[in-house]
């Protein structure tokens, strides 16, 4: 794939997936550009590091027992 010098990024994706993305983003109030730039920022900051989830399991938060 050629990488031009403009600031444009062009992707071809399944039309159904495109629709799902726009519906989801509409619910959150984000534009595709805002979402993409945030995803890029996170990707560049985290690189290949694994994410450590420190949230307790749902059962523990609700007072149940965790397995």
C-alpha cells in the first residue's frame, strides 16, 4: 500500500461494519475522526504492552463469591 504525504487515510471496509461503527459512535457522541485519533494515541502510548485490568471480578463487586 502506498503511503502518501497528505494527512488522509483511506480504508475500505465492509459496508455493514461501517454502519455499525457509525451507529456506535453516534451513541457516544464521537466522530469517526475523534475516535480514530484517540485509538491511535492509546496505541502509540501502549505500543505492544499488554493491558493490566485491575478491576475486581463482577461477582466480588456485587458481594458474591468469585471462583
